[in-house]
C-alpha cells in the first residue's frame, strides 16, 4: 500500500495509485500457456494481425499457438479490459463519495472476479430509496449500530430502553415498534451486503439450489409446447443448458414462471455463522433480522444472480454447439467445378430449374410443372433432358424443401430410364436460408434482373458446387442448425460465428479471380471495403495475374497485403507458389532451398520423395521450424483443399413420406443438426428424426458433437413413430454391434425427451 495514501483516498488521486495490470502474465496463468507466446500474440493482435494470420504464419513467434488458443487469449484480454474499466469506475465513484479507505482500496485492487468486485461495491452503489435508507433519514442508524453490537450500555437494559431514545415525532418515528422496524431494516440491508456471506450463499445456490418451473394457471390448457415444464424440478448443478433455455423461453412467452429454491434453514444457518447476536437481550431481534434479510433481500438478489449464471452457461454451450455445426456445414465437401442443374422444387408454382456453369454462372432458366395440379410428368422429363444434354450437366442439385422428394423421384426415374448418364450425380441439397438469400441485397446486386425464385435455385446449385462460397452470403442463424439461437446473447453469438466463418474461409483459401465479394471480405486483413475494391479492379483489368498485383488495388497497403496474401490464390499466375498457401514473404526461402538442391521450383513442387528428404534442421537458418514444416507440407500438395472429398447420399426409394416409415425399419440418413440433447437426421421424409443422446452409441456420450456432425452419413433405426405430432425417434447405436464392456451402454435412458420440441430451427 502506498504510504502517500492517508485515511481516505481522494477522487483526484485514485487513478495514480492503481497498480499496472500485467495482462499477458494473468492470461498466460489463466490459460496455462507460455508467457512469451501470449505476450507476442497480444502484441500481434494489437498491431492489427488477425487470428488466422497469426496461427498460420507467425507460429515461430508464438510457439505454435493455434486458432483456439489465440481466440481464448483474445477473449481473456477483452474480459480483463472490461474488468479493469469497471474496477476503475468503482474506485472513482467510491472516492467521490469520500468513502474510499486504504483497506477498501486494497480489497478492490486484489479482487479476482467481477462478482467479487460487485460485492465490494454493493454498499456504495446508488439505490432507489430503500426501507433502510428511509430509516437512516429518520435518524435510526445509531440504533442499528446498537443491534450490530456497537456502543451497547453496561449493566441492566432492555431493547425498549435503547429504542425509546429514537422516538421522535418530528422525524416520523411515533412508536417503539417503528423505531425497532426501521433499525432492523438498516441491519438487514447491512447483512445482505456482506461480501463473504454473499459469496458463501452464492455457493449454496449453485451447488444445492433447485430450478422449479410452473405453468401460469390461465395458460395451462392452451399450452402444449412447454407442457413438460408445467411442474418441473431439477438441481442447478445438474440441469442441462437446453433445458434452461427452454424454461427461459417459456418464461419469456409468459407461459411459465420459474424460481431458484434453496433450503431456507440451511441459508439461515450460513447467515448465523456470520451474524450472531452480540447480546442475549438481542437474540430474538436477530432471529427476525436473519429471516427478513434472507427472504426480502438476499434470496431475490441471489436468485437473479443464479438465473444469470445459468443463462450465461447455457448461452456459452449453445454457442459452442452452433459454432461446431456451422464449421461442419461451411467445410462440407464441395462437388467442385462441375456443371450443375439446380432445381428449386415446388407443387403449384412449379419447379425452378437453372443450368450453372463450372463457376456457378447461370446459363439457362426454365420452369417445369411435373407435380399436381398440372402434373406434366412426361413433359418435365423431356425438358430436363434437353437442358442436361445442351449444357453438358455433370450433377443435378435438388432442394430438400417442399416437393423435394417428389422431384428427386422424377429425376431418378429419368436416370433409371437412361435418359442421362449414370455418372451424373443426383444430390439433395439443404435449402435452409435459400429464400432469405434470394430476397437479400446481396442477391439483388448479383442478379438484379432475375426473379427471387430463380435466385433461390441458383443458390441451391452453388451450394453443391462450393458450400463455403455460397453459405457465407447467408446469416448463419438462417441455416437451421444449433439450438435456441434466437434466445442466446446475440452479440456474443454473432462475434463467435463471424470467427468461425473467418477461420473456415482462410483455412480453405480463396481464388481471387472467381470469388464473390461476400467470400473475399472474410479473407484475413480485407473486410467489405477492400473486397469491393478488389472486385472493381478485377472487373476493370480482367483479373489478377499474380499475388503481387494485389498491391495495385487502391487502399490495399503493405499491412493488408501481409495479412491477406497467403490466403489468396491466383490460379492463372506463372508463379506456382501463387497457387499455394506459401506466404510471399517465404518465397525466398523456397527458392534458396531449390537452388541449394540444384532443382527448379517445378521439380520440387508435388515431389513427395524430394520434399520428405529435406531436413528442417538443415535449413533452420532460413526460417523457423514451424514455418519450414508448413512450407514443405504445402509444397507437397500445393493449394490442397482441406475439405473431404464429395460423396453423394442415397435415400431409400420406397420411403417418401412419414406414413412410409415403420418401427424397426433400418434407413440411411444424413445428420442435419446436432444439439445438446442429440442429433436430427434427414431420412428423406420431409421431417427430420431425432436420435436422442442416449441412442448415439453403446457408450456414455457426454457431448453429441463428439460422435456426430452435420452432413455426416449415418444408418439409423426407427424406434418410435408419432404421426399425429410428426415425431420420429431414431437410434444409431441400434444399428451397430456392441464392442464389449468398454463400449457398453452406460447412458441413463430418459423416459421421454422433454426438450426436443423446443428446438428452434
């Protein structure tokens, strides 16, 4: 403690006395990471470097920190920045009240958590006119101090003797009872603001508290959505995030009320440990104060805190699941540069059909009407065959929405009748969000002269060619994955999902001469502004001939070039390294190695035998070991796509509608969404089935994302059907043999699944 600090610390001195906070040291300790790497990462982030760039091209500086670790570092930095701002604000406010003592200053400085900080600030926080404050205005603080054990008289006395001195008609205290009540209100508030007591009770709520939800009486008969929570009880420590979010939604929609309950007697014992009666004559009064402080002040405050605690945990988990799902969808295997016939199915309005070039350029549009009410089945086949032949189609993409299965039947019938080559893939494509894209500003700018229905078909076809390139144009929340995405913290969700998109785009790399602005803007160091300028330059000059030409784009300076160049691909460049993930700053390293080996660059690239024989240690004087390893891996497979190879999924032809399903039936399917309670699977009947977490494997599954992911092909068994409510219960483990004791089923099967219906697609 600084000796210059006297009895009270003034507001004008407080900032000078706050010790410097060592961000990097605290973050390294929190995350159990090397201090030097953390400090370097923070410096790079501060200089404007992006996480994909640092994790890919600055490994030697950070000690090989990956994207997850860098995200955690960035997140902790943001937390500490907010924490320190709040700490500074609290110190200034208390100092301005002329109540900041050296002891309180030290306690605030050493506080480790936001909760601890707020507990210390609570007695000094501006409040509405509380009962305690009204009592203070009536001059009852000294009587409250007596109850707390201060200045108690010697000898014989009664509480009536103490209180009698504070009965002042002119101050509004008419009776002994009023004096007692006011003084007790002051003491109850003092009890409720005690830092250590609140901390102890907070632990009680989190470890032993119970979540209790009840339906609002007037809504009981009309509600079916939340009926499993009409009278629900589960412990705070065990309740799962998706259940919490379901209950929160039920409360928001004014169908449920829910509370956090703890054992009152246990809470009162804890309060008694901190606040015992200082005198036998005050014992009865203290018993009343402890009950009042708990019921009126502490319980409501800590219940609100615990609800926020549960909501924050649920938000975090839900966002983690959304992130995982989104990454799998964005990184789905692309069909690649093949000509696609895209079909957006429909009944009355017909099917919108678009032929797309290898690069996704629309070549021809046509509407066909194979389904009722028109039923031009034969004519539609003829029209599709004509487009397939004319535009040399290599795959047919069919949206999986309304009339999707019926349209797929039409196309597969054509294939069976050999109306087109057996080599042509017929693929169902998830069209979630396609209608939102087709009406968006991006779509209008891309295709100003086309109808929204045509734009939707184009999007379906492009999703097959390159899911990443097309899906970046759509708000991730419109893709139908995750759980309760509209109920979680929207700012946190957006930031988190944007990071997933940024990571995915840079992991794959972007061909600068064909990429859309929507895709380019996610390249490290660019953003919407520079992406637009790159497109403008490309249109004016007819394309880029090399990475170095990026420097000619207006506004794209040295820093932006450094950040983006390694993730940009230029297929038409004469320099083979421009097709790869090798950063231009390392071209000299590659040329020096090739020169030392007496080889041309082209002789090295793709030659696994030569590259595997190169010693990283031998050339460590040219670059760091992480960089050299990455360069050699990239040269072995230059410009390699990290995504898996495309593989079409085939559904059973005899299963078109839910009515075609039977219990015990074995079906092929595709995982469409993974949640905290299981996975949803498309089996080709317009309604996804649920594989509950207990049916995923013959072993305990803590997280469904550990077992399945969106886009994964699975084999499932129908274990229960509810045609009236359109529910399909599926099992993956029922289709697999047990693997012995180590893989035995240890999951406790629930009687039902009370939360699947609340899943928000």
